[in-house]
């Protein structure tokens, strides 16, 4: 199974959602399908896509938040599974594309290579009830549909080939993406009539 094919399959469902993706190959493959202002391509902070997704999901309960992660990234922040399990955001879908490789930086083996480490089992052990592994594109599609329909935290570990795009390149850098993404989040939140809670000590607060 190829990650690019999985992304192509779910793109119609995620193009209007808040999406946080890891850097490198995964970001490029999503970008190549078509950039949306609601997509954030996290760079540098390897492992923290799910942490950002958790913050967004808790802050924006009316949104469905999709995190696109990698095995190398998830392994750098295993504590995220316990944190996700504890706060259990019902509107977060955490997809980990497990290619057993640090593909974007040269293709070094990760600990999931040859099935040594099972990320779905780690997620379940951390207390996440809906954590599945899939190896076929169809199975991935089904797991994704179930996760989108489920009003509960879902983790999907998709075992994919260690292949990425032939050409890398985006027409904007991290700061521009970050500013535009933040503005997009604010506009979507404002459209729901959301008002910030009064700051402690300000007029009108208890
Ligand atoms: C803290 C940190 N360490 C190292 C890097 C360099 N780096 C960027 S992408 C990457 C590999 C990511 O591997 P994985 O999450 O499995 O995704 P893949 O590239 O395989 O799609 C590395 C090591 C980084 N961005 N941040």
C-alpha cells in the first residue's frame, strides 16, 4: 500500500477539514493533491503533529481534526498516546503512515521496521480504545470512514511502502503557512459565533 494512494482516497473527505501533517514526504504528497488554507505542514518539530492536533481538537470541538503522522515522528513522542487517551478528543483522527523508515531524511530504518514495534498496540496500551492497523488500501479506506463517523478518538496505523514523491517543492514557507492557517482557524471559529471567554480579572468576569 502506498501513502500517496491513501491520501488520494481520503482527500475529498479531508480537504475541508483542519489537517496537521508531518514534514517531508507526507506533506508534499498532500500538497500535491491541492493545498487548502486549513492544511498545516508542520516542519522541524518532529513528533508534535499529534500534540498540535490535540490542542486544536480541544479548542475547536465543532471541527473534525485530522493528523497525518509518520512512524519515526510518532516514535519521537510516544507520550502523545497517553496524553491523547487521557483527554480523548472525540473529534480527532490520528493517522500514522508506518513505512518503517525515516524516509524524508534518507530512508533509515525506524523501530517499526519488519514489525519489531507495533504502534497500534502501543496506542491501545496507552488507553486508546479505537486503534487499528491496516495493510490494504481498501482496509485503510474503511477504517478512515469509521473514524470519521465515530464520535470518539481514533488512531489508524497504516502500513505503507517506504516510497515518497519524486520532486519536492512548495511555493510558501512555514511562517506563511502558519499565519494563513491561524487566520483560517480564527475565521472558521468566528463563523460559529464563538466568543473568547472573559479573561480572569477583566470587567464582566467572575
Ligand atoms: C526533532 C527533529 N529531529 C529530526 C528532524 C529531521 N527529520 C525530518 S523528517 C524526518 C524523518 C521523519 O520520519 P517519519 O515520521 O517516519 O516520516 P517519513 O519521512 O518516513 O514519511 C527527520 C529525521 C526533525 N525535523 N525534527
